[in-house]
C-alpha cells in the first residue's frame, strides 16, 4: 500500500504557485505528478510546472482555466470555493477526494 500525505501535497502545490524558488526546487529534485497520491493535485502540479517551465507564474484562477482547457480535474463532489477563485474544492471535500482516489 502506497502512503501519502494530503497536507504535504497541498503545501507543495500552494508553494509552487507562490514561489518560483519552490518550483525550481521541485524541478531540481525531479518531482512530478506521479509522486502525488491525489491525482487531482498531480494535475494541478503539472499545470503550474508547465507554466513555470515557460517562465509564467500561475495563480489559482489561471490554473483552473488551464485545467478546464485540458479537460481535467474535479468531480461532482467538488464545489466552488469563493476564497480562491471559485474553482477549488472546499478543504473537507478535498480530503474526501484524497481518500476516494485511494479506495
């Protein structure tokens, strides 16, 4: 059984959105979406890192737009969260997604 830490995964995604240094560090250590237990967070990671590789920053709205464009992410269990742009799951719902993706 593979173990993972949902809080750590959320922290990594949040950090790379806020800091090019964090994104650079993830790139240097070879981190990729396959290292995420939650595939939704892995997809967000890919979007942010792709933008980083192209020299662009990513905020939550840009990430949501790109995820929509790529036609991935989110299930009917997610609902808008007005505090982060309307496209991200509420923490409780997000934790349920983390659990559901491993059952």
